[in-house]
C-alpha cells in the first residue's frame, strides 16, 4: 500500500477563504489553492475572462451537497480502522447552523443516497455493491461532489469536496488493504485529480493503485476490473499516455454490435445506417456515418502488414473528400433551431478529420482559428467545441443511444486540451485548465455510464481511439509519453 503526503495545515474554513475573491481580480502565482494530498495547487489566470465561477455555494442550496454534507458529518461518528484528525475537526467545516443538527444514522443516509443519485452507478446492483462498504461509499460521495463542483462551474474543489477528499485519503492510507473497496476508492481519487494542476498527485495515486494490485492475492471482481479498465483507458487517451496492461485487465469486445451498444464514430461503418438516425438529427447522423468511414479508412491503411503507411492509393483521397464535406457543413449558429449536439459533433469532426488527413495531433488541429462564432470574435476550434458542448445535457451524456458519440467528442477535446506543445494564444491558455478539466471529466462520466453488459464495446471504442492516436503520433514524428 502507499502513503500519501498530506497537507493538514489548512482547515476547511481556511480553504474557503483562500479561494474567494472579486470576479475581476487576477490570480497571481503566489495565490495558491490548498490540496489535501500534496503540494498547493497553483494557477495563473484572469478569472474574470473565464466561464467558471470561483465562488462556492452554501452546502444547503443544493440537494446533493446537503445530503453529502450530512453523510460526511455522520461518518465521523462511525468507528472505522483509525480515527481521522480531519473528522475530529469536523466543526471547522463551515456548515450553516441549521445543517449541524444531530445527523441521521449513516445507514439511513446511505439508503437515501442510493435512492437519489445514480452517479457512476448505472444499475442498483452495482450502486449497492459500491455503497455496501464504508470506504467505497464515502469515496463515491466524494467523487460525486467533484462532479457537482464541475457542473456548478468550479475550477477548484469546493470546501466540502476537500473535506471529503481528506477523509478518504486518511482512510485509504491507514487501511493498508488491497480489496475491491480500496481499489474503487483509489480510482475515485484519481478521477478527482484528473482535472488538477499537479501531475505528481495523480501519479502518486496511480502508483498506489498499481501497488495494491500487485499485493492483492484474491484478485478483483469482474465489475471492478471493468470499472478500472474503463477509467484507466479514458485517462490514457485524455493525458496522452500509453495503455497500461496492468491497469486495464478487461478485454475488448471481439466485434462491434449493430443493435445493442451505444453508437460510436469509432466503430466500423454500420450496415444498417437507419440506427444512426435514432435519437438525433439527420445532420448529426450524417457526421457520425462519415466519421465511422473516416476511422475505418485511416486504420485500414495503417494496419497493413509491417505497419507501414502504404495502403490503397485512394485512401488519402477518400479522407480528403470527407474532410471537404465537413468544411462545407453549416454551423448551427446559422439555424434558428439551435442544435448544439450537431454543432458539438461538427466541431469535433473537424478536429478529428483534419488530424487524420494531415497526420497531426488533435491539439494542433484544435488550435485552428474558427470564425463561425456569431459577431466579430474569432476563436479556436477547441474553444468553440467547449462552448458548444456546454450548451448540451452533459450530465446525461446525451442519453444511452448517443453516449458513445458524447464519449468520442469529449475524448477529442480532452486529448487536444492536454497538450502544451502547440502555440496556444494567451486567451486560450487562460481557459485551458478549465476546458481540460471539463472534457476529461465528461469523458470519464460517459465511459462509465454505460451498463456493464455493453462495457466490452465501450472498451473497444477506447482502444480504437488509442490506436488512432498512436498512428497520428507515428505519422507526425511524435512519441507517446510513458
């Protein structure tokens, strides 16, 4: 097991005061955000120019926060493993007085939580399995707060999220266990740090996860293996890393399913294209069909014997024709009935297809100037994509039928926004941490939102995206970070 280096110098109250400030002030490099794991998070930005809000709402204003606050407060009275100092200082968390009444029994709160949230738990059986263990239950509450922060536009963790994270860190560090609950909890911690600014913290959790797996004698349950594989493959794509076979034990589906699994632009072209028209507009369906063809043509060329770039002489022409058609598609800004799912797919397709045609990274293509926004303002494709997807139902990942499309769109945004090797403009650089956090956490939510019976196809889609990215790296002379 691993030990976390903890920063216990700040109380949750201190954390709250350190992150509040006027909307139009500039956050200098000396202004830091306390982290409950290692070093202070630092971020230079002009908060007035970004879409997120640096204010933390009161825990009582949101049902999820209110219930989570009751659970975390009630948890300090439960004797488990070893007492946590942060639990003993629970009064330092700035709950309003009306929220500090004697908490309900933790078991009742757990049943209430299961009945009111389905986050990361697409069926009641898996939800109850996660929440049946004290540690994994609390970590589920914590990671749900991470997404609540995201949905409310917070770049940094709210005080309640920090409070929960510190509790989980201490329980994991003191437990010295290698069971399913510990693995799930570390995965939740990794998710919570995915949008963070300190790679060392993320790497520390990942090393701890690998250590737990090596020391485990009983092995993992099938569902935990699946959950871990989905999460770690999404991490690899988002962060520009290779797949770790140790951390992704679940095999992919042997073939794409035309009938049951969510549709994906990463699948082979469907024989029955009428299914593409289920749940979305004709324009969106046409983009998906073209991206399936694009993926198939690109990989077919690169999967020739010997792994060379040789292939059918018309491959480049076919890709170029698809790209030309994409360039001619109208923006939804020109339509009175704004279809932001269509617009998100169109912008993601422009980034994706340009990279496949020119053999360049998603970041390079995403940095292309985009002039389709209303008014005189020009933007990058990445910023336009982030704005468009933010106007859709990101919490629901566009529904089950389109969740695979949503996953593809967010993976492109995550992979593009993680790179600092392209000459981003100053405006984009200021917004990049927020866009990176949004895209990456959206992608994780989409990857794990599919029922386990369809997980094999989702894993196949993720590995297909990794293969596309590897081919692009080879063609552009880049190397995948280890």
